[in-house]
C-alpha cells in the first residue's frame, strides 16, 4: 500500500508554510507522498477573494515543481460542490485501492472536526495527522488512536497575509516559492 496524505485546502495562494508543513507530515506520519487537494469550494468558508480554481491549481503545481513526493491535485474539481472531505476520501479510496489515505489537517480544523460532514465516518475509516497551532491547543489524552499530532516548527505565514502584501505592492518573495511569485506578478493575480 502506498501511504498517501491528503492535504486539502484553498491554497489561495500556496505559500512556503504549506510546503514546510507537508514535508513535516511526510516524515512524522511516515507517508510516501502528500497530495495537495485544491478545493474549489470549502463548505465552511465563503470567500469573495478566492482566485479561480485553475489558477490556484496552477500556482500549486508551480510551487511543487521538483518536489517528487508532493503533488498538486484537482481531484475535487470533478466532484459535486461544496467539497466535503468524506466524499473526496470515499471516491479516492474506490479509485485508488492501492493507497492508504491519511487526512492531514491543522489544529483549527481538529477543534471543529465534529462539525464536518460525516466526521465520525472519517474517523472510523481513515487515519488523521493534525498540526497543532499555538491558538488551538489539543489535549493528546482525548485523541482517538488513529489521530496523530505532528510536531513542526510554527511558520507564521498565511495566504491572507500574502494576498494583503500583494494588494499593498509589498514584497512576497520570502513567503512563496519563486515560481509562484513570478506567476502572480506576471499575471497580475490578487491585484
């Protein structure tokens, strides 16, 4: 079985923190690969500033170029909207029976996980790796046996900050991979 981490998100845009976190997930959750599943519509977020799906996918692919174990995925583009992770995982499990999927989420998502569509079913059928954030402490004693905490350096970067800096005409080269910065500038994205 190929151990595949599913890292879903808007990636609006992808930044260095996303990539560093995926590498920590790879190591600590003993994964063979991580799929960055670009979400066309998160059921918990209404975002007027969401860049077109294809552009976010293109930026993600550009960011991961040369990363042999990190891949950009448009899988949810072909599923009904909104994108519920339960549907995604079920569909992927049918289509890729040679893979064992682990859901990769942040501590903020873990604290609201009970509100996710079919949360109990996800927990019953899949492993989870959770990246705790400083403002979302997690009591390890309450975690189900198939939920693992990842210990990774906190990178204080957000897509919101990247977009804000772009609109202000500020440098983002230290926040995103060079290919991403180049595509954003060249194509006037987020301006």
